[in-house]
């Protein structure tokens, strides 16, 4: 009597011959079984020739590979030796054994193959439709304007022992963008930074003009300590403009912590107004956090010398058409457009509203901070070793 393994091997060979055009008697004789056995295999398959199993790829193990793994496990071969024999990464073999070994510790290749085929079935119900607690958490954070990646990382940190409460950022995007996967309320796409209901390639903005400002000190002369973000107190700043450039909000970003301050510009964004409001905002900071400020060559900073005189904060100017020299601020301004859309009147926002937006923004975890919040990062900086005051 044939063993289960021998029967499976003969059946696989039988179907391979049938796919090549052999008749049932010829295929049965070639694999060493009676014609009636071939008919039983065909009847069980609905008299249809099943599709061949996927061949080995860089991603999936085949049945033949699993049979080889089982043989080498019985021979007490190491994971490394099995990986070398199959031409696979040893982590692939290690995961295969950990995932598909029985409770007794034995590895069954046929059971492993069935499990793999079951896991590969499509379509699948995603976690957001199966776990209401997870869906409510994701929707609440989207309403707080968190990005899908921020939500995914915080879920992993908050629920490390609950895999049902962990989801990838791509799954969240698919639930928002792809029809048929509407596990999240469709209007929540407006909470994304782009506000779009579909994915689009990012566009680029043309360079603007760089007006001349007297007595500028270029960013190339900024202290080297500002480059690696190791020393706090170095800032980047700019304006975000409203409709027809008639209104504006000043933005300041601390390079080490990515902490954001919003400067209220009530009437206009002339050099005098920007000077007065900048001085007012900077004076709320500890002296150790007022080392330098990088700005582009906009005319709103024509009174930069007065700001430095009043706050002792040195101001450095970026080269023309070089926004990457203040990349943290550029990135932040893009994120802030979620709160202050382009083409709107920014003068309607009160100082209290700007403070609330900055507080919400500083309470969101950031990937660049290891998923800490800017507020927490700044708190750690201020509570750390005694910082020398800015000179």
C-alpha cells in the first residue's frame, strides 16, 4: 500500500503528464497506478485538470521545497544548512518551521502546504472590518489629523501583545481610497494632509523670486552644531500665505525637536509687522532655545537686524531657490496646509486658534523622532543636562 507521501508524489506526476497531453491510461501507467485510480483522481477534481502549483519563487516555498525541508529536519540538519541546500535565506526557513510546526514540534510538509494555500486565498477581510475597536481607534486618530503611518506606529507601541489591534498604514490608505474597502467612513479622507480621495503623484512648485535684503548673513556661516540637530535652539522659519498673498501666518520649527510655533500676523505681513510679532513669539522661549533662525530671502525679513537686537537670536538666510536648506520648515508648512488650506483667508484665524493648532500639531507622533511627539521631545531637551545659554 502506498504511503501518503508516495501517493501525493504520484498524483502530482500524474497531473503533470495530463497537462502535457497524455491520456488517462498512459499517465496512470507512467506513474505506476491502475487506470481506475487515475479516474478516481480525475473524478475528485471534477474531471478537470487542476492548475499546476506555483513554482518556487523568491517569495513562496513550493511543496517540493517543503518536502526537502522535512527530510533535512529529520536528518537533524541546521536551519543554515537547509537554507544553503534550497538556495533560500535562512530567515525564510526559520519562519517556515516556526509557523507550520505542529504542537509536538514535528514539521509536516503537506499540512504546511495546505496552510500556505489557505493563507493565500483572496479576497481577504481586512482587520478594520473585523475589529470594531481597531476601526474606532483609527477613525478617532484620523479625525485628530494623524497620518496613517503615525496611527500604525502608535498602535504597535500601545498594543504590542494584541496583533488584532495592529494594522499597517497601507491598509488604512486602502480603506480610504479603494472602492469596496470602505471600512472607514469615506469622508475621513478629508482628514489626510492632502485631503484627496485618491492617490496622485506629487507635483512641484516653481521657484519664486528672492528679493535682496541688506546685511544678510548666509546660511553657510551658521554654526556647524545646527547641521546635525544635536544642539537645540536652532530654528527654521517662513510664512504660509493666504488667498492672493493678502494674509499670512508665520511658522517656526525647532530643528532638534520639530516643535512648531505659529506667529499671528493680524493685519499684514510687512517687515514691520513680522518684526514685531516675531519678537513677541521668540521672547516666550528660554534663552537656551534662541540660538539661530534660518529664513528665505523674503522681504518680510527686511528688519532682521532689529529682531536679532531685541532677542539675541542670530538670523541666517538661505541661498536663492534652495528650500531644502530649511527642509524641516518646508515639510511642516506642507503639513500645516491641512489646517490652513491654500486659497483661503488666513487673517480670520485668531491667536487662540493658532495656539490650539500648534498644540495639536506638537502632540502628534513623528516618524523622525522615533514616534515621540515634538512636545515630548522638547520637554526632554529642557529637562536634560544643563544646557548652555545661547551666545
